[in-house]
C-alpha cells in the first residue's frame, strides 16, 4: 500500500523582547499494560476496587517474597514496540531504582535502565491532511507503577492504597523532536490511538491509564536544526519536566506557559534550573516540585531477584505476524480503496471500531456517501446522545439498507434523514419501513406531471414570470415537493418543469 506523502509542520515561534525563540519538547509517556494481573505478581489490576484489595504479598513487599515476571506483559511491550516500528531487544534486564516513598513498600521500583526491552522506533504525528512529523521513539521499558497516598480523607492522617503498586507500565520515551504544544498533544493522541489498535493499553487518561511527563526547553530560533543535524542535543537549552499530565488540553496549556516562563527568565539574563514542575490547571501555571534527580541519585543496580529477559526471535516474529492493520496503513487504504478524503479517513480511523463500522457499510457501496453519512449523521447523532459506536442503535446493516434505498432512487436524501431518525428511535428494517409508511420517492413521471399541470394551471402568473426568468422555476419545484410530501424525485421534477415551461 503506497503511503500518503507529508510535509513537516513548522515549529512554533515565540517572539521575545530580544529575538525569536523555538520550543523543544520530548515526552515520557507511561502507558499501563492492558493486563489482568500485575507485572511481577498475580494480583488483579481491576480499576476502582476497594483500597488494598488488589495486593499480593509480593506487592506489599513482605520479606522473602520473590517477583515472577508476567509473560503476557512482556508480550504486550514487544507488541507495542513492533507497532511503533521499533527494534526489539532479545536481551533486556530489570534494574532497581531506589527511593523512599510511603506508597512504594519495596523502597525501590523495578524498572529497566540499562537494557530496555524496546529500542528505537517512530511515530508519525498527524497535524492536518498532508502535514505530519515523524517523531522518533528512543526506547520503551517495562516498569512497576507505585501505589497511591490519600491525603484528603482525614484531617489528621494520610492513607496508602497499594492497589496500583506493581501494575505493569510501559514507559515510552520520545526523542526531543516535538516542536509545538499542538504537536505534543497530537503525539499523545497518535500514540494512544496506536496502543488502542494494538490492544496493549486502554488509553483511558481520566483513570491515569496513560499519563505523560512533558520535557520542555527553549532555544534561539534556528538553533535546533543545527543540533538535529549533528544528532547531539546536549547543548540545547536546559529542560524542565512537567509531571503526570493526563489531558491533551492541559498538555498544550502547560507547555505554552512553560515556554513563556523560560523565555522571560533567559531574556532577563537568568538561567533555567533543571527541575520537575507541576501544572496547576486552575491557575494555568507551572510550579516547581523538586529539582531534577540524576540517574545516579537512584543508585540503580540490576535486580538480583530477576534473571535477564531473553526472548526468541521466532516469538517476536509470531507476535509481528499477529499485529492488526495500524492507523496509518488503514487511513491510506481507505483513501485509495474508498476514494474518500484524507481528512475523512482520519476521522473514520480514529478508533478501530469506527473504522470497522465504516468498512462494513462502505463495502460494495459508494464510499464517499458512506463516509458522509457516518461522519455527519451517525457520529453527530451518537454525540448528541452521548453514545459510542458500539452502542449505536443503527447497525451497519440498517445504515447500509438506507444508503441502498438512496442509490436505487427509492428515497431522496431528505427522506433518508427522516428514515434514519425512525430507525434510530424505533429500529426495524429500512426497506420495510419505506414500504409500509409510503415513503418511497415518486419517480413515476405521470404522477409528477399531473401535479405540475395542476400547479401551473392554478398559477398562470408564475408561469409567465418563470418563462421570462428561468431562475424562478425553482418556485414550481418547491410547490411540487410540497404537494407530494417531499417524495417526488427532484431530478424528474426539474426535468418535467423545464420541459413544460419550455426553458
Ligand atoms: P533523563 O535520563 O534525565 O530522564 P532522558 O535523556 O531520558 O533524560 O530524557 C528524558 C526526556 O527528555 C526525553 O523524552 C527527551 O526527549 C527529553 N529531552 C532531552 N533533552 C531535551 C531538551 N533539551 N528539551 C526538551 N526535552 C528534552
Ligand atoms: Mg528518562
């Protein structure tokens, strides 16, 4: 399948008092593996359970307990890597990242610093039709999530909920290739879309299922390209990390605030402290949380309780063979196979279930018409009712039947909308509904002629006017439609009126 071609989006330029500045952004996305049990224990990952219900002895770090790797989670990381066209490392290993936190009973997090399971990949970040950037992924590693401290249940005490402790996360680290707040949001959107297609992460951002640490720095306009060419980013501006962002809108607002804050400091002759900051959505500002730790602060070392992971190439090949068609390929195929615009194809492939719905309806029919009906009528109606496509009251068969009635000329587009409403509210077979309710379009020219003759006889003045000015023939079309309850075939009506008026 030939790929669509793209132009790169322009970086966002901020005009400061002393010159133009550009943004440099790199994201570390934590995506929870869609697994029923945790990374190193059999405890459940069910969201919303009673606090501390999903906790095994391993998660609680009882003395003597040993972690056991969950093969399913490893498979999902490999699957994700393959979906991002990344190198899969047949050898990887787990390291302990040591730090104290009340919701981390082990006193360390098991992660992969030195030998991650997935190496370099890429994500095509779509901006608008014909504009996209290939953002490189540096690595993906597997690690454990921490628990949750609860501070707002009691005035004098804090609580700890370990349900999330030990849940498998994939940390997906991008290169600093992202150049505007919009691109950062589009990157997360695309990554989420791919993960959902792959089925490796639910991507539910409200539940914290996917969250992003957003690294932001600024540099004088033009400098980035120079460093990009050399591949050495170490001389770019000092970055700040905006922690745990879980909304596309806030990601953009936080980056924008942060860019302006850094530019103001630099133009004032100051320097940027490398630190971790938190975004406060109520005030639309970022605040310093702590100065950034360096890797050596964590005293990483290989976890002695876990053997390195050695996987077989044949297993990787098997997983590769089972990958579904991914968004870029599906979009390109829809454009070519169904003749729809790239924009429509993007909308229809946003979710795999939407894409399947479209494809079922469009097969053997006019693709453009199917796309229009699904995007404008069906999605519009679903939105209004706050429903998702899998709950659609109109099935692919029903919508297909409506489209067939239109293309056979049995109903007009306008009547089709009425029919759509009836099927939405009452269900039923569209063809039968049209029969029973007498909604069929009148194409019988005799019946239409009779109606036209009567209207012309009743309105001789209009006939004279329309003959003098053919534009006024539209008045007769309206009258005939009214007389036939909108069921007359407009093409036939137009022809008959024109011939009777001799225009
Ligand atoms: P650390 O080891 O401190 O976490 P990494 O090299 O892993 O640093 O980078 C973390 C993230 O920061 C990556 O997503 C990377 O793309 C991004 N990053 C690195 N340098 C910059 C920079 N100058 N500006 C913005 N983001 C950057
Ligand atoms: Mg890092």
